[in-house]
């Protein structure tokens, strides 16, 4: 007897809840996405911008702003950004056998260490994809205000 009362009560309470949530979904205001487009719309291609730098050999290094920052690429990378399994065009200037001849900065010593800190004879494969850490620069204005202040002169390696 008591059991059936409980069940009936539970059923009575559930019905209006279902009805309410049902209408809520149907009439709710459409979701406003942060990027200002419908979530189902495909992304618009970003505007193509020129690199700030020109051919390598003409730029000054960009000052580093914090300790162990991967230096930013000061030059354009239009014709030599190919990094594949077989070749790495960055290494054709920055690699240990080429940097002198090309008058390019040599890749960091840390690039010859494996994950456990053991010294390797050649560039560590974990550093092969250079542009994962080093990025060329364009004149794009910041998307949001940024008040970041570097620690240059304190910890950052000065060049
Ligand atoms: C044709 C030779 C050449 C190629 C190819 C090249 N670089 Fe450079 N790179 C230079 C030279 C020379 C500099 C010194 C600055 C300058 O003159 O632009 C430099 C500077 C840099 C710096 C700044 C180093 C510092 O201490 O501030 C980084 C990082 C860098 N290059 C990364 C790359 C990456 C990543 C690639 C491949 C996408 C690449 N470079 C391809 C010649 C080259
Ligand atoms: C996992 C991130 C990472 C990858 C991948 C990477 N680098 Fe670096 N690179 C760094 C950091 C961090 C530094 C600064 C500290 C140091 O010298 O190790 C640096 C420093 C450098 C420097 C300046 C060295 C100096 O003594 O001032 C050059 C040039 C450079 N990298 C080129 C390259 C090239 C070319 C590749 C691809 C073969 C590459 N890096 C891949 C993180 C990376």
C-alpha cells in the first residue's frame, strides 16, 4: 500500500518536470558563440599577412622576454618552411654542419639532448619540428589587450 503511494507521488512529480524542460529547450534563445558565427558554420580562412622579417641575414634577433623562451624567428620563412621526414630546411642553415657557412645562429645545445638529458650525436628527434616552438612574426594586431611584461635583463638570455 505505502509503496504504491510513493510510486504515484513520484509519477505525479515527474510529469510536470518533463513538460517544463521540454518547452524550455524548444523556445530557448539561440546559443551565442564567442566567435560570432553559428557553431555549425565552417571557419572563415584567416587573412593572409606578410612576415615582418625579410630574407635571413638581414634581421636582428628579437629580444627574449623570459628564461628558456624559444627565440622568435626574426626572418620570413616563405621558401624554406619545409619540415618533413626526409628533410628539414631550417637545419640546412641552423644545423651544426651548416651554420658557419650560412652565417646563421647555431641551434641550441639543448637540441642535442634526449628526454633524459643524455647527449646525442645529432639533433634530437623531439626537436625536429622546429616551428612547434619557434614562430615567424607577422604584423597582426593582438586579438585581446595584453599587459605581459617580460623579464628581460633579469632571467632572459640577452642577445
Ligand atoms: C637561409 C638560411 C636560413 C634558413 C633556411 C632558416 N634560417 Fe633561421 N636564421 C637565419 C639567420 C641568418 C638568422 C639571424 C637573424 C636574421 O638575419 O634574420 C636566423 C635567425 C633565426 C632565429 C633567431 C635565433 C635567436 O637567437 O634569436 C630562429 C629561432 C630561427 N632563425 C629559426 C628558424 C627556423 C625554425 C627555420 C625553418 C622554418 C629557419 N630559421 C630557417 C638563417 C636561416
Ligand atoms: C621543443 C621546443 C623546441 C623545438 C622543437 C626546437 N627548438 Fe630551438 N630552441 C628552443 C628553446 C627553448 C631555445 C632557447 C634555449 C636553448 O638554447 O636551448 C631554443 C634555441 C634555439 C636557437 C638559438 C640558440 C642559441 O644558442 O641562442 C636556434 C637557432 C634554434 N633554437 C633553432 C631551432 C631549429 C632550427 C629547430 C628545428 C630543427 C629547433 N630550434 C627546434 C626550443 C625548441
